[in-house]
């Protein structure tokens, strides 16, 4: 599986006084199995971009290739594409509606035409992968906490066995512990399945710790694309775009400025701990 985005442009309200060029000449590829982040401040075009990935929005110009085939070509099956590219919208808990958690997660596989047993099997597997405790399966989704609702919504998408899971701001509105839990769960999901995961966020802090690669969007265009290390090396330029680097980047640069010979281009707490221990000549006790 790969998704190639080629010279994508999208304009809202073209030809009206509300015209907004939301995406400008976007090109990049999402390879099979990658865990990547799409970062940009509010209004940079993230949500518009990802709605193209499963054909919900048609570009003003440009193309999207799924496994090398244009998704706009004549015989291309959008239905199949939507099964393979699972989109979890922002605040997905607003779309829960069934009377029980288990039924809600069965909804997607049911639409795929699977039997009742197959649906339940898929739903149970997805709920486990999403970290929803079994005692909640018969509860109403509306009785759950914010974090649990979100896990159920994610389970509803992964029950369809997509090859790519796209999550639009999955931590929006969660407190810091809810945020860490959901991101940790998404990392586990990626480890345990073959899925490519696209994590969309306006927070560097969210993605730095988790993803293999980051595409930074600014004003509807790709500003940079690389590993977290490559991207955060430009943290001063990113600040000018209103995107702060993760706290750990600032700490490492401050230590270097104080004369500690650390490698400042570090993006996760784990690497920072190792690096500080290394230059201090002590064993990491954790
Ligand atoms: P993000 O998800 O990064 O916050 P969006 O994709 O929602 O960004 O928005 C990108 C740009 O498109 C913004 O300037 C926004 O105001 C504009 N936009 C988004 N949705 C619409 C819409 N339905 N109609 C008109 N303009 C829109
Ligand atoms: Mg958005």
C-alpha cells in the first residue's frame, strides 16, 4: 500500500468572494506501514488535506494515487478506498450513536457486508487494540469518559481493517494524561498491526515522541518533510510559523548553551535521558 499525493491544490468557494486557497501544490507519499505526523497550526490545511485521502473532497487540481493508480480514474472503487483508508475525524465521539459500545464498533464491518459473528469478532479485536476495557462493551457509549469514547470511535474505524489509519487531532480537548494515554495506545496499535498511521496535530509535543516522519504544513503548503530530528533542527524557523518545538528540544539546546556537550537535536524524553546520562558519565537508572 502507498498513497502518493501529487501537486494537490484545493480552493474553497472558488470564484466567490469567500475564495480560500486551502492547499497549494502539495506533494508527498505515505508509504506502507509508516507512522507519520502531519503538523501545522490551525488553518494550515491539515483537515482539508486528509479528507482528500479517501476521496471525501475532490481536488481543484492534482492527483492522488493509491498503489500507483489515480483514485479519480474511471474504474477506481471509492468504496474500496474508504475501506482501506480509515479516517478518524476530529471529536469522533460525536459520531457514536448505537446503544452499546460493541454495537457501535460493529457498525463499520456490518456495512462491509460481514456476518454478525464476523462483525463481533472484528469489533472485539478492535476494542482490545484500542484499549477499551471489556466491562464497557455493553455500556452505552454516551456513559463513557471522553478518552474512552475516543477509543471506541477509533475502534470503530480499525474494525474495518484499514491499511492506513488517519487520525485528525486525536488529542483535541483531552487533558495531558488522556492525551498521553491515547497517543501511547495509537503507538501500540501501530506496533501490533501492519497499518500505516497518519497522526494529524497542531502540537509538535504530541507527535515528536511518537512518529517516524513529520510533514509540516504552513499556509496550505508543505514547509518541510523529514524525521523528527531533521525537522526540529529547524526549531527557530518553526517558531516563526507559530509552531513550538517539543520542550525536550529547548532543554537540550539550553544545556548545550550552558557548555554541556550534549547532542541538542534530540526529540524524545528517552533519547534525552540517555544523552544526558552519557555526557555525565552515569548509568541511566530508569
Ligand atoms: P486545519 O485542519 O489545519 O486547521 P483546515 O483544512 O480546516 O485547516 O483549513 C484550511 C483553510 O481552509 C483555512 O483557511 C480555513 O479557514 C479554510 N476552510 C476550511 N474549511 C472551509 C470551508 N468549509 N469553507 C471555506 N473555507 C474553509
Ligand atoms: Mg483541522
